[in-house]
């Protein structure tokens, strides 16, 4: 029988284990990075949706403000017309 050479077998096994550990670490880092990228993409999508909603709400509020300003101006005009009409009628009664 030929003598066994135990040294070579063990070195090869340790190198493979080290390589597997290194590969596993790289794969784990990749998975973590990929997960973080997915989370950040989702976060950006949510922010984009919120920004769109805020913009739509802002435009709606501006439109409502313009309508209220028109209504206020019409009310002022009506009040002015009523007041002028009252003065005119009062002057006619004084004559």
C-alpha cells in the first residue's frame, strides 16, 4: 500500500471552505444590496405618488380659492348695488 498524503487533502479542503465562505459572504452582501435597492425604489415610488397627490390637491385648492374670491367680489358688488339703490330711493323720498 501507498502511504497517504494527508497534508494535501486537508489544505485543499480548507481552501474550498474558505472559498465557499467568501462566496457566501459576497452573495449575502449582494442580497442585502439588492434588498436595499428594492426598498429604496419602493420608497421613491411612494414619494412620487405623494408628490403627485400634493400637487393635485394644491391645484384644487387654488381653484377653490379663485372661486371664493369671485364669489366675494360678486357679493361686494351686490352689496354696493343695494346700498346705492337705497340711497337713490331715500333721495327720491326726500323730494
